[in-house]
C-alpha cells in the first residue's frame, strides 16, 4: 500500500511542482549572482553602481528561499538531531516521525493561510520598494504559493508516515 501511495497523484503532482519551483529558484539565484557581480564591477570600475540592485536582489531572495525550503522538504534534506531518537525502537521512531509530520503540517497550514491573507493586506496598502517602486504583493504571493506547495508536501509525508506505521 505504501508503494502505491508513493506513485499516487499527490506524489507526482508534488514532484512536478517542486521541479518547477527548483528551476525558478536556480535561475533566480543565478540572476542574483549576475546582478551582484555586475553591480560590484560597475561600482569599482566606473564608480556607477546599478540603482536599485539591492532591492532586486532582496526580491529575488523572496523567491529563492521559500522555493529552496520546499525543495528541502520534498527531499527530506533538512537538518535533524536524532541522537535521542536513535535509541528508540523502530515503531516508536515511526510514531514520533508521524507526530512530527502532523505538527509541521498544522503549523504550515496556518502559515500558508496567513500568507494568503497577507497578500490582500499588501495589495490594499500599495506598498512598494523605496527606489524602484516595485510592488511587494507579487512577492508575497510567491511566498504564499511556496507555503501552499509545502503544505501539499507535508500532507504527502504525513500520509506516508501513517502508512509506514500500519504496514
């Protein structure tokens, strides 16, 4: 049953979403590096930095970081301190893993919900960056979408943990 779930629609959808988000994050990171390099080069050679480069880099970070968190959650490559858990029997490890997955799911459902509410707040406030006047709400939307994808991944991980306990 666990093997069937690993090939479910949810798993395939999550894998596709994470692949797309990872692609965007990689290119945003490359853009940040290129923009930083160009800004430093222009500053030191021509004494003329790119106006608003710091703002654009900050907005690109708003893409890279949440998409990278989603990628780490999908790959389960986050940091874990497990020296206490290693001493537990396998059934307790699985139960503790399912409980931890459940807590993360509840937390990020709340975070995702609040992020979507925050989109409307930012849209209504017309908040923009100080130099280039770039609106903030599209980047909050990106953040909220990343948290929504993270919730989907956590649902998949929680169901998988429950199936491991009962199989």
